[in-house]
């Protein structure tokens, strides 16, 4: 359940970036800017899972990849369509 909520948070952040891009009239660049921001947020989520929840890095790494990849792939698709 937590993983789904974090991925949905990624989509919410993507929408916020796209709205900011719409204000600046460059939504394609906003979709690309989202990716490093989301990488940092997903890495923080992984760090919390390892340091506070006690999960080993080996268990948390696949979750990190899924959490990061799903919104990032959507952002890349949006960038591709808008470029």
C-alpha cells in the first residue's frame, strides 16, 4: 500500500511540474525537470525504508526502481509527445 501511495505522489508531483511548465509555456522541459526531482524523492523514500524501517538495501532497491520508474517513464512519454 505504501508503494502505491508513493507512486501516486510521484504522479501528483508530475502534474505540479506540468502545471508550472504550462505557466512558463514549456511543458516538455517541465516533464524532463521532473525526473531528477523524482529521483531524489524516490531515493529519500528508499533511505527512510533502509534507515528507519529496517529493510535491507537488497529488499528496498527493487521497490525503489519500481517507484522511480513508473512516473519517470510517464514523464518521458509526455516529453516525447510534446517535443
